[in-house]
C-alpha cells in the first residue's frame, strides 16, 4: 500500500539501478517521493526505471558517474529543473574493493575512495544549497558494517566506509542549524547482486547461504527492502530528532562476536 510520509519531496538516490539503491528508489516512491535515480550504468538504469513503472511507480533516471564533479553538477541541475530541489539524498553508490595494502597503487586507492567516499561528499555538496534554501533536508549515507568491524581481504573498503561514517557526523554538525539531518545506515550481509554472485562462486549457493545464515542471530541475511525501509524512516519526519546517527541493519551479526560460544 502506498504511503504519504514523503509526499511531494524530491529524493535523489545514487547507485539506484540495483540492490539496495533500487530498493530505496522503490520504497521512497511508495511513500510519495519524486525520485531521481542516478547510476553510471545506463542499461541497468533504464531497466530499473521500466521495472518501477510496471509497478506504477515513477522515477527519473539520469546516467551519471558520481565520482566525477562535473557529472554530479549536471545531474543535480537536471533534477532541479525537472523535479525541483532535492529534499532527500541517499548516498548509496559504492562497491567492495579488494587490494593488498602493499601492492595497491595510489591510483587504485584514489579510485576506491572516490567511489565509496568522495562521491558522497560531491553529491552532498550539490544537494545542500537547495536543502538550506528549503529550510529542511535529509541525507542518508549508506555506509557498511565494515565501518565498525571488518575482515581480512577487504582493504581499503573498511577505511572508506569508516570515512563515510565520519562524513555523516561532520555534515550533521555543520548543517543541523539549517534544518538538514544527516544519518548513516550500516548494512551487513544483504541480498544484492554482488552477494548473490559471491554465494554462487563455489557452485553450492544454497549451502553457502546456510553457512552464512548460521552466524547471524536471526538465522538469515537481510533483504534489500529491509535496508531501504530504514533509509525511508531516516529520510522521513518520523526520524526528526535523529542526526549524526549510525543505524546498523545486519540481522544481529555485529552483536555476536564478543567471545566464543559454547
């Protein structure tokens, strides 16, 4: 059933063509937001837009590489001209990176940070003037459980996602007096195309998922729509007293590792 919590508000979602980003577009539209989906994959973005249209949900798709300043500026200008100034920004664009700390080149470091951290700043910088003019706004940064804990082989993903959590706190302090709230969602394992691909890698996806589910207190991993619903909550007036917060959505995984279990 469609809601009205975000009726008429313009929402921009980066990395919106699949996974958590697409789920955010869907849930925001269901709550009445006017959604602009940004993604550098034009084919996936058009397919996602058509999929939403089939569900009687509207979204404007704009191809954009949000690591590039000029493309961010152009995309936000188009959003304002076609929908109005953004009142909601979901910084979801990002991706896992796997490098050896010694072998990683400076260019590879810069690319990883641009995708997972710089892009959020560029989009916030583009959205904030309009939010300040409106006297209200909500930015939700999709960080990761890796901002707080990580695993071997995930360098420098954890550093980038921890940086995104720090960016959240800083922007919350800088723009709270202007009526802009900035919060972060920290998903754990979530059913998205990259996770589905990871489950398939040894040819026994069902077995891999059972083993993965077994370490989660809820006995399963999250669905993308579950993360998206938390994003919608943080973007809505229901979270009007929340800013600078980090909300973990991980089916209890981060509560588990205080010590060995019997």
